[in-house]
């Protein structure tokens, strides 16, 4: 047959041996040499200036071992303990079974759990997540956090700056007030925790187990609008806040957290004014300056609530019925200030015309427009949170 190869029976063994060799043969020497050369080249590229091979490392391989004892206080009694800035750095922290002690965490944390503590005064710096108190009695808590929750607690005094609605459950005799505090590292720590001093819902307490007697209100907690509330907080004897060597100030006159009286504490006599301060390079320092100026020059007006929110030019145009602030809106979030008092609209508008505020602020023209603006921005902020 044309094109066919006839293999004799006696040659079949040689043919099978040749076929097997095709599958088990080693790489040619030239290929082995090429691979070896490439390996040497990669090795040479990894040589550092010192002549040592620099092996590739990963983020998790550089982490130092975590000692749980560095991030907890357990069974502490009659002591004052302090964590300095830079000693926690976003870790979780646990405070458990402590008695009659003063505990200060002057650093930012991921979350904090306080369990079965009695008679303690506890300060917690900016917390990225939740602060959860359970089975605590006669404790004073000063905190800045994203969330604040209590369960099965009695007689808790909570001075807080909380980005969301504080929640209590099976808790009686609680007291809430606006936290007033400042220390040098606080602003940077709040940025690390993703918190704003202008987002403080301390007075919007939700009680999961209200003792309302059908009146629609809870008898389990009390709101305190006094701006000196935090400054009056005392620690366990024999020490007081003023006698401790702490680089912190709990006096409202120098607080980094603006004092607000809370929506449930109003209405005061007078009218409502809505002030919008636009951030510059994503900084809210201009809004902070406006608040301080109002405090010093017009103490008769009260700051009811504050909010910092990212607003699109379209949303702002819909709310204010003007597109005059589209450029300012694109610079960063907007700080919303709710003032109340006699001639609040007139006073706020006058201050907004000062050179430093003139191009970066807008004030409601009337009390009616103030309520409309505040309600719309509050709804927008709630929608963004959900």
C-alpha cells in the first residue's frame, strides 16, 4: 500500500521503546541551562545593596504578635489607669470586672466592650465602631464613637459624642449629656476612626425597653443640656480630673466637640436659623470658627444640633432652590448648624457676612425656610446612613 510502513514483528520491541522514550525523556540540556540562567537573573535582581537576598514580604508577615493583655483591663480595683496616644492604634479593647477605678483610653480604637463594672469613671477616645456596656452599675462613661449601646445597666451617666442614635436596653436610671473634651491628638484620632465632631446624636436616645406607661416616652433615661455637664464630672476619690497629669481638658470653653443642647431640649424662646458652612480642602475649621465666634459674641443663642454631610450640587440646588453654591459644594462636606434664640436669623446672617465666612456660608432667610432646609438635610443624611 502506498505511503504505508510495514513493521516486522521482530522490530516491534524497538518501536515501543521509542514511543515510551517520548513521554519520559528529560528536558534537553539547553532548556535546563536556560531555566537556570533565568533563576540566576531573578536572584541577582533581588540582591540588595548590602549583597543580601531581599525576599518578597507580605503585610501580614510583618505584624507583631498581639498580646491580649495590652488591650484589656480586667479585675482592676481602686486604681487609675491610662492608655496614652499611640498605644492602642485601632485595636479592640475590653474593660471587664473593674471596681471603683478611673480608666482613660487616650487613643482610637476599633470597638470597646465594658462588662460587669461598678463605680468606675471611664473615658474612651475615638471609637471607629461600637461601644457596648453590659451589666454596669453606677459608672460614668465619657466616649466618642460611631455607636453607643447599653444592656442590663443601672445608673449610668453617659457623656457622649455619637455618630448614630444611642441605644439602651433593659437599662434604668441612665443620664445622657453632650461630651466636652479636647487634647492634642484628638483631631487626628477622630480622622483615623472616621468620626466628625459635628455628627453628634447624643440626645436621640432609643430605648428598646421603655417604661412609658402608654405615654410614648421612656422613663429610663434623662437628657442633660447643661454645657458644664462634663466639666462637673468627678472621678473616684481621692483624685479628680484636674489633679491628674493628663494632657486633656474637659472644660466646655476649649472643647473640640461643639456643645449642643439637643433637639429634645427645645424649643427655646425665639426663632430657628439654619447655617450652612462649606468646607475648604475638606476641612471643617471654618465651621468651628463660626461656632466659637457665636459662643463669644452671642451667648444668648443656643446651638441645638450640628451635622456634617456630603451633599451633591444637585441635592443642594433642590434644597436651597439655587445653584449659586455648586463650586463650594464640590470642595467637600457641608456643616449644618441649627441655632435657636431671639433674632437668630438676623444674628446668623450678620455674622455670615464677615470676610472669612462671606463666600463659604449660606443662612436661611426666614425661620420657615430654616425648618425646611434642616428637615431636608436631615432626611438626606438619614438616607445616606441607610
